[in-house]
């Protein structure tokens, strides 16, 4: 069952730097929403059970520094993926995500009045 409240948008060419309270790690962003991020290609040593992490998402659109809360992480593989909830959405993040959201058009018949 899908529990997500917000649309997830697949991303390319976004890197992420992570501090989990013990170490510093680098990975990639696979998808984003206005209030969450899926980070992939992370070393297995990252603490997916941390209460809070600080991350910096970097790409062509700039840098976004934010505090996040891990919600899930993969176990048992050589590399780890971590899904996080953004605790304090930085200025500009929602606008950045909005630029990648699909545009939904109303049906043309909704505009015809008889």
C-alpha cells in the first residue's frame, strides 16, 4: 500500500552530502517531493536509525541545506538507500520541486457551458 502524501519526482544529476551525527557521506538523489527525498548509492556504514541528519542537496539549480529525519533505509546490500522527511523546508525548495512536477490540464469539456 502506498503511504506517500506527495507526488515523487524522479531526479538525475543531484548529489547529496550527509552528516548523520557520526560521519560524513556522499550519495545521489533518486527522487524528491516537497517534503521528502530518497537518497541512494550510500555507504553501508551510514546510520539509517539516526534521529536527525543534516544534508546538502547540490545540482545545477544550486544548493539546499536542510535537516531531515530518516523514515526508512535498505538493509542487506553493499550500498544503502535512505528515505528522509524534510524537517525544515528551506526557502526555494518547494519552487525547485514545483518546476519538475507534471502539469495537469483540466479537460476541455469542463470549460464548455451550455
